[in-house]
């Protein structure tokens, strides 16, 4: 099935087939396919799940690189829409180090929106839950809405880019007292987007 999808993708220029696949390395790398005719990038979510310490991270990197088929291009993911925010999982200072690691590892880096400015997990009131997991089994902490809140932007942008769009109301609801911006974060020493 993956090889069939790849054949279709290959009919068009400049396309890439990415698989959102949570599997141990030995099974994950099989999605590259025979002769690399499967997914270009079966997402490697190991950094989302590893205990955040040097030895565990080193082992994940070594094991993943060793498992890759010859010629396969690696990829690394630090955050996504299914797991708590990076800065909430490992702390803001470590999130910046994690971004540096992500951008220096061999392969394609994937950074979840907002992680570059240290967005934190947001507590969602029960009456504002949208995630089906949390709605179906409320109160046990399986909801993903806290990492899916809107990008925290400058209030000025709420009158421009987001004018008349429901996103503006969501930003005000989830981040009512905060003003965020990439420009302000570039001077924040704990932001991954800091310029030096």
C-alpha cells in the first residue's frame, strides 16, 4: 500500500511522502520500503518519548541511525499535535537546547509551531474541550487540546492578519494577558529563535 502511494506521489515533481507512524525503530524503518520505494520520511518520534537526559538521547540517536536502511534519509521530531508542548515537557531552557540538537542532527528537522518561541501547554477548561479523546473519556488526561491552542501572536496582529477570523477570539481566550511575538522572542535568551 505504501509503495502504491509512493508511485502516485512520484508522478508529480517536488513531492514528499511523510508517514505519521509511532513504532519502534526496527518496524518504523520498514516504511522506507524495499529499495527506498516507500515513505520518504516515516516520522521518527523518538525524541518526543525519550527521557530527557544525555545518555538516553545519545542512545536514541545511535539506535535510530543504526536501524536506517542504506541510503535512507533520517528525520527528527521534537513536538507535534499529540504530545504536550516541548517547553512544558522539558522546561524552557532545555527546549532551547533541544532545538539546537534538532537543527544539528543529520536529517530533516520537524519543529511544531510555537516551539520556536517556547509556547507552553495550556490548561483547557472542561467546557472548552474539543479533542474527541478527552470528550470520550474525560478527566483522565488524554486530551490534546492543550498543545493545539492557536499560535501566540502580537495583539496588533489580531487586528490585521487574523482580523475577522475565529482564531483571534481563541488567542484572546487561551492567552488573555500575554502578548507574544517572534520579534520579542528574538531577544529572549530562552527562546529557540534568539539571535546572537
